């Protein structure tokens, strides 16, 4: 959903220097992640350890022409064709822009907070919901004052469900994140001791986190946790809730039994009088609790128990995200085979480009068809080809009929196969030497 630079300047209340027309698709806060300079708006953020204003000249030389600043660069009139939007605080401007972008969407948005488990719940919800809906979610663990607006900005015309994390480390931080995410469904994973040094008590921390859910349609949490229940009653007394419980069979979502064996866990539950069950391929308590929070969200979104059970059984560990391993023949393998969409592909390519051990190696991408994006294949693979080129990929190995049909868009060394079996039967793997190899694929191709 592109915005004109005029619109953005008005929205953030900026004093504008320069009158160059521009269409903005991408927001940038880290100069190392530049991908599409002509369509990028750079926010020059200041922190205790760095100042984004230092990178304006370099970004300008690399093609960026649109900047949000708190101070104009020296001799700014010499930046031909550039727009500088001057504001008191680029961070607050970034947050406000994301807040206004969020208001463009009248869709279910899941906000997730808690001391632990936020990223797992987010990624598992993505696995559980994305077969039916086009989901936009926080990349990796983008849950901070900067990460949240960058995440929400990723919502576009195709988004049907949003899933965003919110992390805080001190009192007063959640208010800004609440207005940006504006969740309709709230999930509180748990309350523990992380970052406790900045809170007077666990109750204060719990109440601050719950403030994210002030305007939610429903709140999901562990109804057997007395601290959380007490804080919900005091902080949001009128909230509609799905407080799942293993003890209180009067709760809408009652967990009848949890049975573990060597290979997984079976959960029997009753929701609104109907009894069902599911199984997950994990046995640790944290995974079970995370799955219960996911269960409640899925039930609220009216995903059928049969679909829930089928997808729960195939949940994958989030630890698969961006694992780096030593391979054969001097190769390094970056495994991001957990899922595939355009946003996570961009992040994975950026991750590969930044690693010191990829500088002297050929950069190779193994990519399957990207499924369930809601975009046309023509538009999708045009964007993929642009990403591949801008991130300095030297070789692509494509797997699947859609990416194979788009092979002509890629102007680098390339190999394409209609399916996984054809790839494995080829000799392409034998030719890999001294390469950094990113594996990025949809689960259907494994």
C-alpha cells in the first residue's frame, strides 16, 4: 500500500524541505538493510549508541531520496532531488505513521505480549491460520518501540489477519505499542521475572502488559494463573475473555486432560459444550501452554476442530528460524525452511548478506514456490526477483511450478525444478562449493 511523500509529510506533521514527488513502499531505520532505495523512506533515529543522521550521505549515494530527520544535514540543499521531512522526534513520527496505517484495516489483529513464548505463539498461529487466511505478522522478534511500527507497516491490501508481538521492559512503554497494533484479539502468554528490575512488582508488570488489550474484543490467557486473573479483573474488568483452565470446568475453554508420551502430547478439551482433542509433537510444558493459547485464538476465529487438530499435529519448532550450520565442500547452510513469504524472505536474505562468513562465498538461494500470499504470481515473483538482485544473490535454485514459470525474471545463475523430487534427482547439489546457501521454502516442499 504505497503512500505519496506528500501524504506522509502531512500525516506526521513534518516541515518539508524539497519538492520531489515520491511513492513510498518501504520504511528503513537500519542503513544496512536497504533494498529498494527509490521507494524507501529512511527514519534517522537517535539512540544512546548511534545516530541515524550519520548515514544520510551514504544512503543518498546509494539512491535513497526521502528522509525523516530531526535536524537537516549540512548543506542539505546540495542533496539534489531529495526530500527531508523535519520533525521533533523521528521515532514518534515512525510510530504515528504506523498507527495511521493500522487504521486502514478493519480485520482481526492479534496482539501478543507476556514474559515468554510470544514469538512461538505468533509463529504457531501463523502456521495454524495461514492455510485459510493471508496473514501479516511480526518478522522474527520485532516487538520493540521500533520493531512494532516496522511490523505493522507490512500490512497490505491482501492482509486478512495481523499477528504482532509487543515487548516492554519498563512502565509506560505499552501505551505507544497499543495505539500502533490496536489489537482486536489479545493474548497474554504468561508473567515471569524477565526485565523485572524496571517494575515495582509482578502485578505492575502484568497490568502494564494488559494495557495492550484495553480495546480488544476478547482477551486470552491462563485462567488458572491467579496473578493474571487478579490483574485482568482490576485492569480490564469488563473484558470479554477466553480464560482457558485445567481446573474450572465452568470456563468456556476447559482442558479436560493433558497426556504426554515419548513422541508428543495429546490435549482433550471442551469448548462451549463440544468436546474435541489435538496432538502436538512436543512434550515440554512451555510448548503445551503455548499451544493452548493458540487453540483459544483458533477457536475464537472459528477454525474448525478438525483443522486445528490436523495443523497442531504438524507444528514445527520455531528454533528452525535462521539456523546456521557448516556444510560440505566449504559451504555454510542457513536454514530458514520454517515458512516462506515475501517479508521473511527479505529478512533472511538480509541476514545472509550481513554475515561476515558470506563475504568470500558465492551466495546461493534455494527457494520453493511461495504459497498462500494472496498476490498474483506475476507480481509476487517480480518482487522476489528484485529482492534477489538487490541482496546480492549469485545463484538461485527454484523448486515448484510457479517459480519455475517465472524463471526468466531471474538474471543470475539459475536452476529450476518442478518439484522436490526432481531437485533431489539432479546433480545440482554436487556442484555446490564454498557457498553460503539459504534454504527458504514452504512446508509442502519438504
